[in-house]
């Protein structure tokens, strides 16, 4: 029985993916900053661990307690929708600490055991906005695009050790906290960008365009983890698949 560790399991993609693998007989280590017993059904195959991906001691303790990990899914992340002018550099650093450095730190902590076993899979969850440039998402996109570049290079770095590395790129979803967080942040968007912000936020909430559901991401993750022939980049969700096709045509 294989073990998968997923970060950011308190809601959205992480929660749905943890349940998906649990239902299919995997040992699941679901991590979040504050573990909540009410999120999952009782199962001998489930372990919940406290983990803050921005804290080196927390990472070290969680990885040590987890033991052998066959699959690492770096899913923990935070959203940000704002104009560049409306964000302090402290907030920019906080964004990168979770989305970028947190992913790198978790991978660095787990890769040694996979390399030694010559077996393992690392899946980094980023975003389909890295496929299509959008306004007011420059900082968020940058934090995710950095992970894309990191993953693509790491793919070649770990290939000689039979450790597989993949990217999962979900689209926009009503089942994550991104839209709610974005709406809350709109109060801090500079007045000069307010009209643009209203249009961008409307695109997040409109119902007549393809979107991504958490189940789509869980299914795509299952396919990536279990199919060694999976491509390096895998879009997840109807809108993400459309954007990936557009990006392929434009390249």
C-alpha cells in the first residue's frame, strides 16, 4: 500500500484529493496548519499532521513523523488579486513564502528518501493562469510560474534516480477560497484600478464559462500519480484544458 502526503488539505483541491486517494485504498497523510478531525471520515489509512510550509521546523517535524512517502503533492497555496501598486513588499514576500518557497522547501525535505529508494513522485500544483496572462494577477502568477520553472528543471535533475516530477495546473474554481480572498482584497486595490478590478472579479464569478471543480483536480492528480507516461504539465479542469490548448497553438 502506497503513501501519499498532500499539503494544504483543509479545503478545496487538497481536501478533495486526500479523500479521493483515501477512498481508493491509499495511505493518506493530510497536512494543514491546524488539523481538523471533522474534515475526513474515520479511517485506519488516514493520518493528519500539522504543517506550515513556511516554517522549517514544522516541515522537518512533519516529514519525520510521516515516515516513507511514495508521493508528495505540494498543494498548499494562497491567492492574491491586486494591482502591483496596491501590494506592499512584505505581502509579496508572504505570498512567495507559501506558494514558491514552501513548495521548494517541502520538496527538498522529501526528495532525499525518494532518491535513495530510487522511487517516488512529486506533483506540484500551480495554476492555469501561468498559461494565460491576466491583469491584477501579476504577483500571484509570478509565484506560481516560478514553481513551474523549478519543476521543469527538477524533472531532469531527478530523472536519473527514477523520481518522477509533474506539474498540475488547475483552472479557476468556485470550490476554493481564492475568489472570496480576492473579493476581500479588492478594498486595497488602488482607485485607478477599480474598474479593471470589477471586470476581473466578474470573470471569476460568472457561470457561463468553463470552470474547474475540486473533483476534476483529484481525478487529474490520480491519473498523474498512477501513470508514469503522464506529461510533465497536466491541466486540470475544463477551463484549464482550454487555456492549455490555446497556449499550445500560440507557441
